């Protein structure tokens, strides 16, 4: 008999009643150190007092207003996003998947308005993840995501990650856009080198195509800059944002230059809940906190400390781990065994990590994690690894 909750997840036998900072607690009082943060969502930790205050204050005023009217909270969030990024404008969505759908629409509408409606090709890369809608799975193209879902949205060209020759051959003056994650999350914490991201920007400029960056997982301070592409000194034409921007509240956004967004006039896109006052009030507070230079400097420092400790973990358990990947507090442990085994062993050590492709376990803690919690996290991962080594003996 099918359960009341549609069984599209293989869920762990864990449930949590409350959380605080980097910790989650079960109904029987067991505390777990959360190094997943809801997959990079709880950027400021669980039950963050600043976000509770923002949510509570707004909840006492108005929760939802149709986008048929002006929404001051939405305008404030959009203004913050524009102030702190390359963008001239923003559309507030409810999720990263919704952001992906709009980014695809915006890129194709751009060329339609330019008098070239057949210029629809969008280049993406293997290992990418842009959401679970029909458009987003067509963009990613992996068999795991698309199998059984019938005809897919056409116009996507899927290239091997890091294949420069294939990219040069595929990217022409008929390409509408290139869509890429500066650091792949689901793909296994695979970072595009700064030089490659710069080269991609140059190729887009040479052919006139748009650069779309998916920073749903790697953005919002996760790498030690507000957005990961800033490390390479490039700017996109369109960018997708979600996860950390709401600090746990479901919200996302598409950011764009005025030029890239020129086709998106009244009636071309909409959302019932997108940009609601409640979500925008929370996200605006998240932006105020994370966009602070001192806060980002701390993410950088703590990322360095965490990486150093993880390098020691890899050296201590060469039968379990191979290498450390990533930047800031978006880190990955390349494993010599199945990542799922590491995740399960982590449950026994009361530490939560997230599996990914390419035999990687993701470490995406709240950006507010303390030095002591980093030390404790690695100690718990060490115990989990020791358990796995003992089992294999």
C-alpha cells in the first residue's frame, strides 16, 4: 500500500523535533551535528534568532498579497540583491527549480525579442543539477532524472564537464546560452577553475550568447564570497539563486542584467506565491547578514580551518577517504567506498553529511558553525571512519 507521503525519497530512519544552530535533536533527545544544513539551505543555522524575529514581525502584518499589487517587502529584497550583485533586476521565486525555469525562458525570450526566435540552444554539462521540473531535468539530461518522463523540452546540448574542445565546437553564434554551476553540488563538489570560468565568459562574449550561472547551492556566502563566480572576477547575464537565501524559508530568485531581461515584460511570467511578504522579509534579513564583508571573511577563515582538519582525516583514513574538495564551507570528501556507507556510519556517530555523485560526501554546514564545532565535526567523522575500517577488517 502506498504511503500517505509519495515515496520519491529513500529517507533515513531519523526525524527531528527541534534544532539550534548547527544541531538537530530527535524526539528522544539525541543531538546530531548537522553538516548538511538541509543541503545548504539553513545557511544561518537552525532557529536563528534574527530570522525568527524577521518572520514573527512580518507574520503579524501580512503573509500573502497577490503580485497584482506592489509588495514593499519584495521590492526591498530585490533592491538588496541588485545592490550586492551584477544584476539590474530580480524576479523572486519559491525555489531553485522555479528559478531554473525562468532562466531558460528568459534566455530564449531574449533571442526572440532580438529577431532570432530559432536561436534556442542551451549548453549544459554532465553532473549538473538544475531541479526536478521537466525543463530542469531536460537541462541536466542525466538518464536517472529523465528516464520515463516522455518527450523532454528540446534545445539542450549536454557536454562533458571540463571538455574544452567539445565546448569550443558546440558554442557557436547559434547558441542562446550556456548554463553552468560554478561549483557542482549534486555532481560531487566539482569546481570550475577560475580560468575556465573566465574563458567561458570570453567565449560567450565572442558569440553573443548569454551566460547563466546556477548558484542555487554554491551561492549566498557558501564559498566565502557572496556568490562563487566572484572569485573568478566574472559576471553572468542571468543567475539562479535559492537554498541559502531563505535560511530555511522556501524562496529563490532569478537575477539578470537589464539587457538579458529585456524580453520579460508584463504577462511573460508570473507566480502566485513568488515574492510573498513573509518569505521576502526573512530573505532580506539573510541578505543583510551574509552580505557583510566581516561575515564572509569568517566563512573563508572557517572554511580553511575545516579543510585543514579534513585533510588530516583523509591522511588518518586512507582506506576510506581519498581527497578533500571544494571552497569555503562547500566541501566534499572524495571516498574510496560508497558515500552512502559513510553517511550511514555518520548516523552512528551522530553527525549528518550528504551524499553526492562522483563518490563524494558533501559537507555543507551552517555558515555560522564555530571553530569548536568544526573540531567536533571532524572528531565524529573520524569515529565514523574508524567504524567502517573495523567492519572491513
